[in-house]
């Protein structure tokens, strides 16, 4: 089971934004379900890539406040949900109770509690840009997936990070610091910016076949709520979405 929520876990030296997500856990639980970038842009695209998960074992890798875990459960999956933030784990339990195997785990570390070839699909929503080196985590994903298992992920689009943050060298993998407006005020968040080759290559090198890569448009609901941002997103991608299959 997960570590006690009263004990701060040992954090991998490459882990970033731990304190930020501890602060934002309740904000995620209360607000992100209907935040347009999540509800009307990221989620429709990620869900469009998912295989049939009814009766399947699915890992929610970076579960945050549990939106995907609940959706997966509602659609018949057997869910293991992990996050490195104890407060996020608390919010996931608040949302879904004990319906899933909910554990505190850092994707910078081996997922030793998951058996080889035991998972049918992995969903990782807007999480992997917090990981510096994708090679170990992709190797772990490959290890725990069954043959022909699916990996579905969303991350920051490399074009967006490079242009929006005015970087000089596209080919670097580097830490970016941003500041988000939340219902508890501004919160500083760090993540890793990287070129497209450093997104795709670790997936291929780990033994996956890339089945689909999409740069979708925001939905009409997004347009209704934020027409100016909608128009910008139709010209400048924010996120990148990918489905890969274990070879």
C-alpha cells in the first residue's frame, strides 16, 4: 500500500515540482475537471487514443487528483493509480475511494510493486515532461506491459515550449520554470523542455512501436468558453499526444 501521507517520501534527485503539486492538489480536485485546457483539449485527445479498456488492467501513471482513474473505472478497467505527491494521492482516494490500487510512486524510480507483463495499458496524462531521462521510465513501462499492450501519453508540445519560453537552443533538454494562476494564488512549476527526437527516441529504444501521433484542435466547447485562446490553439499546438504498442 502507499506510504503514510504524514511522512514526506524520499524524492529522487531528478524529481521536480514536488512542492508545487503538494500545494495544488486541492486546486486540481476542485477546478481542473472543468478547466478548458484539460477538459476540452487534453482529455478528448487522450481518450481518443485509448484502446478498449473494459476488463483490462490499466496503470494511471501520474494520476494527480484522479480524473482519469475514475473514468477508467467507470469504463470497466481495473486500475492502478500512482503519483509522487502524497496530497494528490489523498485527492485520488477522495474521488474514487478504494476502488483502485492507489500508490505513491515516483516515475524516476523502478515500479517494483508491479509485476512483469501484468498491465494491459498505461495512460500518462501531462506527466512525462516532469521526467528528465525518459529511458528508464520507458524501460519500466515496457517491462510491466503485456505483449501488444498500449502506452497512451500526452506531454507539452516541444514547439510550444521552445517558442513560448523564448529558448535559444531547440536541441537542449532543460528545466523551464513557469507560474500558474490557481484558486490559491500563483504557483511556480518546473518541467523539462526537450526536442521532439528526445520524446520519440526513448519510446522506440525501449521496444515500442509508435501507432499514432496527433496534434488535435480544441473542441467547440473550448471555443465557446475562450474564443481568443481557441483561435490561438488552432495555429499553435499546446500539447502532443501519442499511442505506442509494445513490440
